[in-house]
């Protein structure tokens, strides 16, 4: 069977306004030992303004009560078989069993078990799914709790949401927290892998990537589709409550992003991502030089006060406080101190440097559950 070349879009039924109509919605929730959270994720799907037609939990190598908890909450359950490829492998098994029964215009929601969707998510995602869009990703926010570390992550997530809005809701990453795919797009991704046009194996999700959501974003965009995260597609997800867990999560994210770019190479799709990674490297270097210079000045004696730099500092504080709006007044006060967030920035920079070093050395990375 012939499949559309990259850049050509599969046929879809159209309304008079030019947007493609949506068929059924299948919700897939891959879950590994999520008995405590799975019911909340399923309940949020039942509260959708446009609820899914079917909810399936993919219980992957679970050793707890995830499967019975999912069934009690009203979902069907598929248990993975001999899966050694974590989330991507579990999803590939489920999609391989379920996609044959769906039409090209049907939709598949893939969401994490530790995430709850706002009631408007699916209706907003379906409305945004025109012929040029291959998938719609969520805009994620952090759940309450987690102490100081949780507060810093919530501030970070709110700033990322503001950045998405400034980009006119273009999704640079189809977040694993929740993304709605057109069935035709998933089939085209698989055919592209089979044809060798993109790597990552022979199924829907790449088995070679540490960050399957980042990789499938590049796959969908390489095939000529837009990816968006429109207003109304908000989700609330887990925050890491300890530095070791946060370190392992962010190291996997950062290293996965770097390795995906290495595997895809320089293309019109990857060029903006590569430039952003380069800017990240420059910011790491700039902050390091600033701290070294400041330390050197302090070692030489008390630096002289400068009104100009006072004004620059106040502008910087104002920017931090304003961009933390939405995370709450306590978060804005925290952002205004600068010192705490400076420590968080240094942590992120350490993650970047470690990921870059490991990528250059091609050091083997092991998936660690967070």
C-alpha cells in the first residue's frame, strides 16, 4: 500500500469552515505502578466536555493494584507482554492492538497516569485539529505540594505556558503528559519508520529515544504537520519532591532532547531546536562568567555601587516576579528574592552540562522511574 510522502497530508472529512471533522476518541493511559493515581486520571477524562469514547489503561509490568483500580474506575485494561522498552514499548503494543479498529479521522489521546486533564482539554484539542495539525499537546502545570522544590517547578511550568502563548500556541514538544493524535498521523509515522525516512524502530513510538514525546514531535513535524498547544488544553501533573528524583527526570529530558537532535541531524525542523540548545549553552557560560567575575570583585574588596546596575537589577527582579504570575503570590515573592531561583538555575545548568558530556561520550543511559 502506498502512503503519503512527507509533507503530504492524509485525506480527512471536512466541514464548511475548512477544519477536519473528528471521529471517535480513544484515550490511552500507560501506567506502571500507578494504583494511587490512576482513578483520578480516569475520573478527569469522564468530566471532559467532550469525553472520550473509550478509555484504556495500559498496565505495564505493574506489581501493584493498578489494573483492578483502573477497572473499578470504569476503564478497560490492556496488560503489556514482555515489554522491556518502558512507556514507548507499552504504547506500541497497545496501538498495535487497537489502531486497526479505528478510522483515519479518529483520534487517540495519550496521557500520563500521574496527570489530570482540565474539563476543556479534549473539546479544545478537537477544535484545534484542522488539516494542517498532526497532533495537539497539553499545557502542563504543577500539582500542589512538594515544598520549595515543588514551588520552583510550578513557577517554571507557568513560565513555559507563557512562552507557548507568545509563540501563538505552537507546541515545540508534544508533551507526554497529554497529547491528542490523529490516527492517520500515527499510521504515517509508523510507515515513515518502516520506510527508513525517520529512525526509532518500526512502530509508532521510537524505542531508541529516552524522551519519546520529544522524538515523536520531530517525527510529526518532519512529515509536514503543525503541532499546537491551544488555550483550554491545560493539564495538572506531578512535581518531583526530591532533588535526586528531579535530577534523574531532567537529565533524561535533556539528554533525550540532545540525542534526538543528533539522530535527526540539521534539518528545517530541527534547526530551531539546535539554536535553542546553543543559546542554553551560552546562558550556562554567561552565568558562570558572571559568578566568577563577581567572586573576583568581592575578593578584591567591596565593589563600588552603581545606579545603572541597580536599575538593571530591579528590571530583572520585576521580570522574574511578573512571569511568576499565575503560580500565586507566594511564588511571586519567592521569585523576587532571586537567590533561590539562582540556585535552581545552577541546578538546571548542571543537568545540561552532564547531559551534554554524556551525549558526547555516548555514555549508556538507564531509565530510572521518577
